[in-house]
C-alpha cells in the first residue's frame, strides 16, 4: 500500500500552486474590491462638503480641510502611516509555513475534509463530493448513476465499517441521512438537493473546527481578531469623520486608510494559527497535496492502482483531480484508472458527474 514516509524534494515549479492559489487570488480580489469601495466612499465624503456641506456649518473647502492647511497636511501624513500600519497588520495575519516534504499517501485517520481543513483552515465547495467519493471507496455507500445528472447515494456500510470512517465524513453521512443500511439520498442538482448538501457542508465545517480545537491543531489568532476589531472601529470613525461630526471631513481619511490597508485580516483562515502539533499534521497533509497537485516529480507508491484510487477523493478535496490523473498518466504511461465504485467515466471532470450533481451552492 502507501509508502507514507516523507521525502525531501525540491519544488518542481512547473505546475504552479493548486487550488490554494485560487483561494489566495479570490482573497486578493476581495481586498481590491474592498479598497475600491472604501476609496469611493472616501471620495464621496471629501467631495460632499463642496456641494451640500457636512453636518457642521462650514461649507466648501473649509469643510474639508478646516481653517489650517497644517492640519490637512497632518491628516494626509497620518493617512499614509495608517495605511502602512494596516498593511503590516494584514501581513502579520498570514501564517507563513515552510514547504512541506513530499508524502505519497494521506495522513492516517484523516478523511478528505480533515486533510483540507488542517492545511487551509477551511473546507471548500468540493468537500462534500470528495467525502462522498471517500465513503464509496471505503465501501460505506454505493454510488448509482440513475440518469444523466441524477445520482443515488445509498448507505451500505455496517456499524463496524462506519466506526472505521473518520468523524467528519460521518457528519456528512448523518446530514444526508445515509448512515443506515438501505438509506438513500438523491443528488440531482435541484435546489432541494443543493440545500441538503449545503447544510451538510456547514455541519462538516463546524465539525472540522471542533475537531481541530479538540485535538489542539489550531487555535484562534488573537492578533488577527484585534486587527479585525480595529478595522471595524475605524470604519465607524471614518463614517463620522466624513460626515463632519469630528471636524473637517479630511479627518476621516486616516481611518479609512487603515481599513483599506488591513482588509487582509478578514481573509479566510487568518483567524486561526497552527499549534506545534498542528504544524506537524499540516506538513504531512501539505506534503501529500504536493504530490496530488503535480508539484512533485514523482508519485511513489501512489503509482499502484489501488493507492492511486484511494487518493482520488483527496485530490477532489484540493480541487486537483485533473492534475492527479495527468500525473498518473505521465509517470506510468497509462490512462488514469476508473474505480469500480464510481459508475461513470466522468470521474476526473470537475463539471460533470457527481461533482456537478452534489454542488452545495445549488
């Protein structure tokens, strides 16, 4: 089976980062959008006195900069300093972990959702699909393609089998009502089905947080939460400043500058930090993700058909199933195998099959 030993290996760099980069890009776009929104609010607050005037009796340029240009210069300088302080706080919210050594198999005892959570500190939309595939691979459920876009997930696991399944996967099975033998859930992409999967994903996310806290893997980042509180407070003060309640409306600029610079503290996962134990588990899981995503030149024991198929659900959790199949084809010279527990040739296509039918956002 898997050779779970670690192997120090330089990053191949050919494939780039996996879905984690997509999340980072989304967070960056969120920060840019927030900065644009705050900038527009700031411009509106600064231009408002020229037309209507603030809450004070002053009008025009005096309402913006006050009677002293020195005060205006100080406000501008404070805005630059506040933006820099916000950026520094934003950077400190990101946890920098070293490149993990290559690992050719999953961490023992961790399901796909747990593996993703301990690396990213959240689970993505692919977690329910990955978990259902994992349950099918573990012979706990049976997947049946009833019709195009309509899947039936039937519980077939014995109580003993379910005890061997990781707790987060059991949470999804309980949410979908497929824990007992013969119980059926229909995934057809409908709003009803999507709502059930979405609720299951919410339950999985809550269970992951509880599991990580109970096992002392992740703890709250006090510095990040202080930064979030300061950003919220500065948002209120910026609004009061631009309304003229604090004096010239330019006094709102330093507060909005801090908020614009500190938007990174609201990015997903920044509110948590790995403990020493958590860093060890995260390194092992991230090393496995390196192999799945193609950032490692070799796949080791995963070249064995059974090991490759057991890793497929984890590849879906990280959103790299297509890269994983391409990695197998490159290393072995054979097409990626289709497992007996997945009754469709669309396994590695993210836009079809069970991956489409079990979308949590439908």
